[in-house]
C-alpha cells in the first residue's frame, strides 16, 4: 500500500507527539535538550577544601625531623650503595659555602620540615602551598604545568583523586540519600627537581626522582581538622625501592605562629 505525502507527514507528526508525551512523563532522555556547558574548573570541582594555615604534628620519625641525625644514618630509607656513598659525603659547611643550604627544603622533603603551610588558590587552575620553613613555595598545576623545573620545587601536576561514585541522572555522583559525593584527595606528581636531601643529614635524592603525594583532609568530632600528606619518592639513582612517608598537620584558625625562616644546612 502506498502512502501519500500527507499521510507520511501525519505519521511523523503522530510519532513526534508520542515522543513529546514520553519526555514529559519520564523526563528528558539522553541526546535531547541543549548541549552540556563547559566542565567546572578544578577550584569549583574540588571535592575537599585544603586552603588555610596548617601546622606540623610530628607524629612520625621525630628524631630525623626534629634533630639532625649523624652522617650516614639512613634508618628506614632504602638506599642503594650509591645512595649510601653520597650520604657519607655529606658536608653541611660545603653546602653553605656553595649556596646549597636549601637541599633539605626541596619538594621531596619540604613537608617533613617542622613548621606551617599556607595553602591558597592562585587562580581557578592552580593551588599554591607556601612553607614558612625555608620560605619555600610550591605550585600545583591542574592541566599543563608552567615552567621548566630544575629548581628546588620542580614541576608539580595536580589532579583530584575521587573515589568511585554511583552515576545517576545528569551524570552526577550521588551518595547515600541522594547527597552529592564530595569525598576525595589532592594528588600531586612532582618531577624535574633539583637534586637534594630527603633528610637534613645528607640522605640524597637525585634530579631523576619522582614524587607522588596525596593530600587528605579529615574533620574529627572535636571540631579539629587534620591534613595527612602521604608521599612516595622513587629514585633509580639512589633508592632500591619507593620511600614512603606520612606527614600530619592540624588546621589553624588564622596565621598565628607563621614565621618564615631561611634554609639551614645544619
């Protein structure tokens, strides 16, 4: 049976009317409606607020962080023979005379220096972490990093490490009861660092070292907020295995105690 053009248009109109009724009753199906807008900026998408002033809680490796261990003391650091040789060559006076007194304040060690961190958003795509120990500043870039590296803090690329969520309408992850799941941590991968010390007694890391960090915030029932920085350093030149540390900080209400100081080789 042949259909006339009029009948064909009537049939199309009927189908469109039926589709509109389904959309009205069940909500907008995929592929309909305006295109999605631009993705949120890293600042807007942050699953956790890390900004503010944080003070060190020295709960791990007190001896190697609060004092300067003897030359060659590399307890818990997986040094290879080349690393042990470099540690034995440590000479703080030589470091000072050659303006290398910041070797223990580079990216792979700065969070281990007792003191305070001030974390702020430099812009919507860049976090800035200022350390009063050694008056150092690290910059965490979401997306393409800026700079060439080769300095104490190297190049740090950041991303949000968000646990798996249930995908629901609109593509948003919802937790129990329909609440938006905002849990997560900041992941930072740092490369192109100037060679420095993992500890102030000359335990070395090379310019080939790669550091991966996770910044987790924990809000506890008494109202305090804690920051846990978990760090992995790999270095084919001086280490036989990854070197792991966990460093704790407590949130401050203000800048009390903030005291920028110079690097010290001793």
